[in-house]
C-alpha cells in the first residue's frame, strides 16, 4: 500500500515498448482515476514531442526530453491534477528521478513481447526500413525491475479487460 500526498496530483507513469498498449489502456482507466482521485489529464510522450516539435531520437536526446517531461508533470501535479502519462521512457535513470522527485508516483509497466508487437504490426515504425533509434532494436530498453504495477499484454485480451485489471491493482495499491 502506498501513501498519497493529498496536496498534489498523482502521476500514473505508464511505460512499455511502442505498441504494447500503453495509450489504449491509459484511455480506458481515465474515468476510474478521475472518479477515485479527482481531475485527471492524459498525456503521451508523442503528444508532448509533437507539441514541442522535438524530433531528436538518440538515447541522449530521449533522456534529455524525458527530463523535460518530468518538469512538465511536476508543474501539473502541483495544481492537484492527476496525470496518466503514457510514455516509452525505458531508462532506469528517469524512473529513479521520478521516484525521488515526485511524491505521488505510481510506476505502471505494460509488458509485451517485441516479436509479437512486430508480428501483429502494432506500430509502423518497426516496419520502416530506414528508421533508426528504435526501442528494442537500436536502443536497448531498461525495463522496470520493480514497478508498482505490472500488466502483461499478450494481445489475447480486450484492452478494456487489461484496463480493468489495472484499475483493480491501482485500487489495491492505493487503498
């Protein structure tokens, strides 16, 4: 069980490979999070990347951008607004920084098999020949070792069922 500081919002940091189901699962838990914990914003790494026109994809650039994401989140959280943040950000360094700097931090890892993601054509990026700096292919992911919550997506369940599973785990964690 985790204690929540009621003076700030909660950051639900949903991480996993591209195509693992982070965004759809995040959308499906929003109503639950709002009802249980108050005003909630859904943000994805891609949304912020597009908003700021950030087009650099090396490992170093991704770490730098992830640090900007953290600053953005802290600004919103201080206004007592929860964030469901769907992002790849598979860096131990970033997750450790989140844990240190954000009191209401819930790390959610959506585990999925990269070969299955590619086979099921979940993301176009894996099928473009001239792409570089792709997680799991060019950049070695640092998967969470001890996330607060782990959901396994084998792509054999409807995302709503995975979201319900996640809601139950959140409920148990934040009783």
